[in-house]
C-alpha cells in the first residue's frame, strides 16, 4: 500500500522512561491478535529535514486523500467511515467502487455539513445511495439506497459537530492482520488536501476494534443498516472501554470525545493537561484553534514562566485574529518573548492541524517525544460537545516526524520559507472564483480551491483589510475588474508563455479572459488602457510587454481617463466610506468581515440598508458565523446578483 509515496514505515522502537498516567485505573491494556503492527504518518506540506533523526525523514508533500483512497481501493470486506463531511468526489468514487465489488460500506456524518454545500451534496449523495450505500447523520436522519431519507427518529445534539475523521477497513475479515485504521485531521473536502493536515494509518487489530466500537455507537449497532433508535452521538455515547494499546512496542492512548452525560468516559482535556504538567523541556502545538481559557492553555502558559519550558505554537490566522482582537494571551507581546514563540501560521491555505508535541526539540540529543494528534481541536466544544478521536503516541521516531512538520510550518510563519505553490497548467483555462479587488482575483485550480493571481507589470489600486485605508480609485478598479471577468474563464502565464512566477502567496501573471463565444481579451492591457493601473517594472517581463505597457500608461494619462482624471490623488490612501451614527463619523476599510461588522459598517456595502444589515446580524445570532460568502444568500433580500456586487468588498475571515 502507498508504495509510491516514498514512505518510511515505522516499525516501532521500544521506549522506556515515559510518564505514568495518573488516571491509570480507567484503563486496561487491550489485547489484540494481529501479527504485524505499525503506524505510518503523512503530511502534505514540506517539513524541515534538518531536525530529522538519522534515517527518519518524514513523509511530506504527500497527497493525503490518496492515503485513504488507497485503503478503500484495497479493501475486501468492509469500510466504516465516520467523517465530518463527504465532498471530495475522488473519495466518493472510491467508495462506490468498493460497494460495487461487494464491500460493505457504512457512513456516519455530520447533519449540518451533509448539506453545507448544496451543489456538491446534490452530486455526492445520489452517487452513494445509487451504489446501495446507507448513511446516518447526528440528527438521526438515514439516507436510504432508494434516495429517500428516513427522519422518523430525530436525535438530540445535532447542533454539535460529528467531527470525526476516521475509517476502519476490513474489520469483517476473519484475519486480524487485514484490519486498518485511517485517521488524522483532514476533512474529506476538495480543500482538505490543500489545507495543512496530517493523516495516520494504524495497522493494529486492537485499535481497529476500538474504532469499530465507536462507529457502532454512531450507527446504532453492527448491522448493515443504521438504527437511529439505538444510535448515539455526542454526550449520549457510552464509554466503550477505549484504553492503552501497544502497537508493536509503542504505547498508544486512544480517546473518544465528548465527555458523556454520566461522565463515565475519560476526559481528553484532563489527560492533555497532565501531559503538559510533566513535560520536561518543551511544549509545541499546531492548532486550527486553541481556546486561551482552557486548562491546558493556562498550564502551558504558566509553565513557560514558572519553569522556563520552551513553548512554541502556530495558530490558524482566522483564530489568531480573534485572539488578537480580544487581547487573549496567544496574541499578546508576551507570547513572543522569553521562552515563548506563538505566531499566526502562514500556510498555503488553512492550518488545520490539531497537534501537541512534548519534549521533541532536541532530536539529536535524546530519545524522548510524545505526539497528540487526531480530530480534537483544543477547545471546550471538542471536550464537551463534539464527536472527536484523539491518539497519544509515545514514540520518539514518530514524534520526530511530527516535529519536522512543525519546524517546516514555523519556518513559513517566520518568513524563512514560503508555502508551496499549487501547480497550474499555463495553457489551461480556469474559472474565476472571486475578485478580491482590482489588483487581485482567484482562479479555481481544483474544485472549490482558489489561488490568487496578480497582474504582471501592472500596479492597480488596492483595497486593504484591517486598519489601513484603501488606495484612491480602488473601488472603481474592483468594479471594473469584476465586470471584465464576469462569466469568463482565464488563462495565466509568465514571459514566453511559461508558468508564471509566484510571490507572496499569489501568481504574478499575464492574464487572458475568454467568454462563452471564444472571444479573448488581454486583461493586463485592458486595465492599463482604461486607466485603472500603471506599468511597474517589478518581476521578469517580456521586452515587448514592457514597451506596450509603458505606452498604454502614457496614453491613459494623456487622455485623462480612469484614475488619471485625478492625477494629484493617484496613490493616495483614503477612507473608502464615511458613515454617520448618532453624529459620529466612522471610517470603513474593505473588505468588510461580515462575521464581525456591526449594522452601521454593513451599510457601507452596496445594496445593504438598515433593514438588511439587521437581518445579517440576526442571521449570525441564530446560525453562528457565516462559513462562506455564499451563505449571505440565506439572508432575505440578498440574492445572487446582490452577492456578486458585494463580493469584492466582503470576507468571512
């Protein structure tokens, strides 16, 4: 399996001297019968190999979705898949192939995310039901092979997240050596393999049986058809006896969240806090989110002061921004002082890890190291409400591989390395996903994943989020570009029709746009000729384009069109809007975050008056944050046309 991935199979080393578990009485060693046992871990971003133990280079730059698809394709008996969402068609097609060759496929998923994207859902679920595959979600709804939905037994707690990402492979086989578990942090979306994630494959029958028991809790039994009357999600799940396992000689702790109603299940939060309290040298984390007020956060923060342990961490920017705005510990100056180094991540897209590493920063000096990984975000919701799984792996070899990945991410966060650039074909025509402003738009490189493009040789007035104001004429430039690219595909390329250079998280390119009739325009040229930009010498350009772009700029200046109608204001920073509220004027910067903006700020958007701005806020209060810009169409009064006008000026991050 996965032989083409240059994997390093970790045949586990014996480990001594690790910390004792203070809640040992809750567990017993689980016997298993598999004769070959191992753990393999995979990462999709480049790691830092300079901190690798000898002969222990991690599996990085891996197609993480393939780590699951390969297991599905080799399955012979059964697949039990518990997943937050199912959107990636490559996975769906693999599940259909498995069902068609007689493999039993069972799927448990989250109710809300089953239909989070209606367009994808309308494609995915008919494919699965058409292959005879049953599924159940945490609302108790059962999708039947005939395409109908059985909603007769509504379960409590559907507002929480069924946040698992695991699969149990071939548990129905008579041979325990056939059992596999796939898990980690990756959601089965189109952006899952592009977000920074990790996946874990475990070859151990005892661990596979435990995951199988967890799945049966969600399914309502061990049968082929789900039973919503017996199914248990969230706080209603029983303690199934998850315990300490040994994969070969490596100690592995397995936990399933959340705490249940009678608190008979062990607490993941308490266990993580125990580990942090006895760390000898360092605590490190890669976190999509890490709530500042939970006990593990307070403990690592205290120990970095009182005991001088090294505390390092990276947080996804959307949550780091929230912590900064509320003055939380992770975004204070103290978080980057002394023995602390906590930063926002700078990844290709989202930092989606949920990783805690203990005593790993001296890989060439000791054989210590503990890894915490899985689906468990470091938050109260993960502990108290959401279905999660957590593995604690006591092994210096595996810990060192995770540390290489951590160091790679830290290098990107500090600017010592850049996130990898997604591959594009310079001759291919791509859909336009969104226009950020007149200087930048995103192309759909793969389904639902966009990557920014800026214009080679052209400087266009920009909009800014945050405290900075925008550049003069940025609103007009954004409107012009939105109209220019509407209903068109684009081709991006560099000098000599080569692949364009990528700098600072965007391709710098010559851009052509093609409409449905096949008519092609040069977008860089259009921006210059209509006075929305000016030639700049930065980056490698063809001599012909330099001469032409200079001529277009001078002609627009002479004709006084576009921004050159106001030559004295070109380059000026301006407050895009001035709005009055109770006599007080406020300046609004763009794009506006529709998850945080107040009613007055929202009214700066074209088409949004007092009534609609109040509806937007009411929607947030009733449904939580907007998960995508497209969710705005759920607000009465905002249709597709209005959304397209607003798109360049809004964000959910």
